[in-house]
C-alpha cells in the first residue's frame, strides 16, 4: 500500500463527517433564510428553501414549517403531506409532542383536500392500461 492510499483510507471517515457537517450547515442556512422570507410574507421563495433544507438534513421542525409555508400558498395537499411526514419522523425520533402537533395540522387540512375517485371496470382493465394525472402514473393499489 502506498502512502497516498493509506492517507486516503485514513481520511475517508473524516471526509464523510465533513460532508455531513457541510450538509447540516447548508440546511441550517436555508432554514434561517426561509424563516426570514416567511416573516416577510414571501412564501413562494421560502417553501423551496425549506424543501432544500429538508433534503440536506431532514428535520421535524423543517417539515412543520414547510407544511405551514405550503398551506399559506394554498398548496393544501403538499402541506398535508409535509405534516404527515413530520408526524412520522417525529414518531421515529420519540418526539411525541411534535408528532401530535403535526397530526393535528394534517387532520385539520384533510377535510379541505380535493379527493378524486377513479373507478375502472375490470372488463376495461386491459394489459398495459395506465391511469395518469398530470403525467404522473396513479398506481392500481391506490
């Protein structure tokens, strides 16, 4: 093994931690910026920042704020999904209080969601039949 190979192997865990630290720092910066934008009423720019923050470092607080942001924009299904995801994440982290808050927020939105029911007669369920909404495939299970 060359000295360079040994050095690379020795530094690999430190580089991975540096990436994690960098992601957390970027996520926090995005979160703070989103809070400022929301305080100014600029939800259209705040929501993507929260989404990016959550992608870098998933957090219950980030998801709760994202749900609130989406609701302010009138994107109720997206808000509901963010609150449901926050409730699940809080549950895995034994954060019962925030799980309860997220569940309450999701439940409050549910009656305001538009629900569409597609019924396909089995006789029309042909091989290769697909149902799509806005280009997105709707699974047969749903």
